[in-house]
């Protein structure tokens, strides 16, 4: 056969999330969208801030069209990178420069580039992920030539089990991906956990004689619902790369805009940045969308109104726990991680589907027996689904 069998496998079988999303669209045509309670896809339901649309109009009306839509530098427009570096300095007190910033087509590109930049395929490099984890991490890591190693979480809290993490490290460990607030649990990893994790990384890097890179996946950083602080990992560990996306913070998932920030304190940081540039080139991720580079440079301090997400979280968490479901109360993101009412999360998903409830079984996220509810939907869908969730729970009683 004259094609790549591995790529055929990825193309012929969608992720479980996408499979459910496609089913929901078909089902909506059959019985009406208002009767399908689809909680599958993490697609923001809160509109982008007014500043974003105003800025787009202003740019289209006032800028030279050829320049606005033309190529930028491969790593991104210098003024845009300056704006991002200034924002990071102001918010997190990190002495970063534009030459530590690489503009990307969203978080997926950021992660793929970072992994390609640090993983050496001929050395059987490994990358540790913390369960539960976003399913596509496996695709990104394996595509970069690495092996996925899963670290199991603490029970109930889903914080990182630092002892389990340390046990999973080896001389082959090249990178660690940390996602906080977490998809799918909504958990924010505590400062205490982060400090313990970074201490282990320093100790093991010294023991192995080579750095272990910490890759911070941060699309949900701005989506937190209390006084909980999301630690900025560059302030805790020198060999950190931050992957950021505006998909959630500005509700721009379809525009595919984000960046990579390389810590200025990183060992051999100048060469790591060049490896990031080279990885972006090899993957075809050069010159992120020009218009939206300029948009985010002008909307750096804008934020979406997360009160809708907070209301949905509280409605679901309070009612589902009353019905008998066991949930992790999320401090961030827009996901509720719910223990299935039987051991097999897929069987539970099928029973939920009979009530037109579409949730995501999380075996592929590295934790069996749980489902994810993406509550980035309009409030009416949540309210409509509550009676169905109650009936589902009663069936198990």
C-alpha cells in the first residue's frame, strides 16, 4: 500500500471526543438539537470579548491589507512577540524577551513543536504525562518519536502523586507535560505539588547528567473560579517551556493562535529556542495567522466572562452530587470529571446516551471508570439535562 499506515490509522479513527460530537450532530437532526444534551467537546460557549471584534474591524479598516494578511517572520511578528514578552514580565516577573517567544497555530501546534524540539527519536526518549490527560498528548508524543509514560494521580483529589511520578522517571525521560487547570478534571495543581515536582526534576536531571524539560500546557490558565492561584512554572523550574493558546482565554478556538515561551533561565536556552524554530519549520508551523497575531497583541489584557461557566459548574456539581454522582469539584477549566455509576465507563456512556446525554468516557485519558462533562454550553442545555441525569442515577439505584 502506497501510504503511511500509521497516519491512515489516525485519520480513519477519530478521537472518542470527536466521534461523540459527530454523533450529536446526526442525532440533533433526528430529534432536534434542544433534545440532545451534548457535553462532549471543549468548544467555548462564551463570546469573545468585545475588544476582539472591535480590534478586528479596526485592523481591517485601517491597516494596509497586503501587510496585514502577509507573511510575518517565521517565529512571529516582532512587535507581537514584544507585547507577549512584556505581558509575561508584568504578570509573572520573568525576565523574558521577544527572542524567547515563538508564535504558533494554537496549543496543539505549541505542544507538537516543543516535543519535536527536545525528543530524540534514536535515543528512545520518554515523555511523562499525568493522568488524567488530554488524549491527543499520546498522538503528539509518538509523532515526535517519543514513548508515553503515564503517572497515576492521587485518589479523590487528582493532584499529582509525586512519589509515583518519581518512580516513573528514568534516564530516558526527556520531557514532562503538565496541564493546569487540567483537562479533563478541572483540577489546579497546588503550589506545594508543583514545588515537590520541580525538586524531583532537579534532582533527577543532576543524577542523569542531562536536563528533563517541563512543558506547561496552559490554554485554561485564565479560567479559574476562586482565589486559587495557578503557579507559573518558569518561576519554579528553569528548564520550562510554556505552551499557551488564546482558544479559551479569548474564546478563539477556530482561529488557532498561541505561542511557545522558552524560559530565559533554561540550560542552553538559546539553542533550545533554535530547536523550537527548527521544529516549527520541519512541521510546517511557521508564520502563525498574521491577522490574529495582531489581534492578540492589542487584546492582551482582555478576558472572557467566565460567570456562565461558573454557573454551569455549580448547577451540575451541586445537582449531580445530590443525585448520588461522585465528582471532583473543579477550580478551573470547564470540565466536570464524574465517576461512572458502574466500573465500565463505556457501558455507562451507552446508558447515558439512551437518555440523550452525551459524555466522554475517560479510559483514553488514563483513568478508568470516569466520564468527562464539558459544561462550556448554554445554561439551557444544563437545565434541560438535569432531569435526565437524575433518571439515569435512579436506574442504577
